C-alpha cells in the first residue's frame, strides 16, 4: 500500500470526486459495496435480457441509468465548481 495526498472536490460521501497525484482529471471514488451493487444490477439486467423479459430489463436499465446519471452530474458539478473542464 502506498499513501498519497489526493485532492477532494466533494464531500467524502459514497461517490466522492477525487484527483490523484499525476492525473489531469479527477475520478469518482465508488465504495466497494456500491460497486458490488452496480455489478449485481448489471448481472440482473443481463439475465433478464437473456430470459426475454424486456419489460423488467427496461426497468432495471432505467434504474441503473438514473444512478449513473446522478454520479455523472455530481462529477460535472464538482469540476465546474473548481473551474475545471470536463474530460468528455
């Protein structure tokens, strides 16, 4: 393990916007439990698609999209608040 100083652009919540040394742009720190939930949700979506349950798959996809959209919005707002351009 290496200890480094990082720049924190938001509060240290579940999806903190952080820039590590040597990086041009910040990233989003996603806690392990949240990452596991995202993976489980994507696995469920894959299973629903494979089973042909497109209505439920659409519902799960919509929830995933909303969650990721919120994280991206938080990231974008953090960059704007600190005068940084977006990398996309």
